[in-house]
C-alpha cells in the first residue's frame, strides 16, 4: 500500500497523516470487496525492513494499527470479516500483540470475507520460521509436499493469490516501469498476476480495484501451458 507518506507530504501534512488516510482507504475497500466477489485481501502493513524508518514514524504506525483494531473491530465482525495476522507476531509491541490476538479470536468464526494483515512480515523470514517448525516437529522428508508447504505458511491454506498489487509506483517510461515485491508473499504468489498502479494508496478506491481486476485478465493465465 505505497504512497501514504508522499500523499501527506504533497499536502504539507505530517507523514503519519498519510498513514491515517491509508487506513480509511482500507476500510472502504474491505466494505466493498464482497460485492465484487473478492473474498480475501492481504495488506502489507508493516515489513520487517520498516523498522529502519524514523523512530517517531514507526511508533506512530503502531498507534494507528492499535486504533484500527480497537475502533473498527466490532464493525468488521458485524460485517462478517475474519481477521488473520501474518508475520512474526512475537516481534510486535505488546499492545499490538494483545489487540491483534483479540481481533483474531473475536472474528475466527466469520466466513464472509478474510482480511489478512501482514505485520512485521518478510517472505524469507516466513519460510525460515516454517522450516524451523518443520525440523522441531521431526517431519519426515517424504511428508514435505507442496500441499504441506502451503498449509504451514502464515497465510490461510488453499487460498492462493490471484493478483499482487502495488500502489504508488512510477509512471511507465519507454514501455517499462519499476516494480518490486519487497519480500511480499513470494511462495503464495508464484502464479499471481502482478500489477502496479500510479495511484497513491490513500486515493485508492473500490472502483480502482474493479479496473485492476479487469486489466489483470485472470482467465488468461496459462499456469505453465501454452496457447493453441
């Protein structure tokens, strides 16, 4: 969800104002997704690498996350949203650990929509944690299959990504544009369509998502086959 800081700076506002505006964009999108037959979204909210940012911004982000879970939880539950946190949750501030655990427990029986939030997440770290758990549980080599891997990652199993979207990306020049995954769901996204958008996240709307779904042409994927 790139562009929060630039959105705020362009308006002469503190960067945290952009992150708060980004939360409002999230709320609008979550409400609209079921009507678009989108039943899961995974938000890259805080990467392991984001700890390198300015201390005041990082601390402010955790306060925003806490407020989101505290203030929006009842509304999300009422709308049938299940909340799942992915990432190394042991590294979260204590207040955020408490709030996220409460959100997961309170929403665990909801099935209308799945909201996965990546906090303190890195795709390589996810694989490392999965491998360590596999070794600790003395899993036999012959039992390690693609299905095993998918079911032991942080994300809900059998729920592979159709589209990976990164907002706030540069405008294409000479037919080329830059796009980085930043270690976001590397295993889960192996067959995903990757799309970049110039729109800064706080300005992103459900209508923008509709356009991206159409542009991605999901039915055109070959999954390793060839066109006839």
